[in-house]
């Protein structure tokens, strides 16, 4: 009976955790979409916005720079 209760508790935790991760993913995607609407087509003017988009996409995909043995300071991945 204890094992059964423990399994149910773990499954509930996984469901809650996955919903939280999905919510975070949706939030990041929303931020990316919002930033993309601010792009003007000016290469130099859009540089900061494109950098923010890039950092969010890296966070969304769980990527960090190649050959990086330390955490990325810019995006925290």
C-alpha cells in the first residue's frame, strides 16, 4: 500500500512539473513572438532585439555555446 501511494505521489509530481515546464516554454515562446513584432528590418537597430530572441531560443532549446565548460552569462543556460 505504501509503494502504491508513493507511485501516485511521484506521478502527480511529474504532472505538476511537466505543466510548469510547459507553462515556462509557452511564456518564453510568447516573449519571442512579442520581440519579433518589434523587428524593423534595420540590421543595426534590430541587433539588441535579435540578441534577446537568440538568448530566449537558447534557453527554450536548452542549448549553450559550443566548447563552453562554464555557464553562459548572457542567457544562464
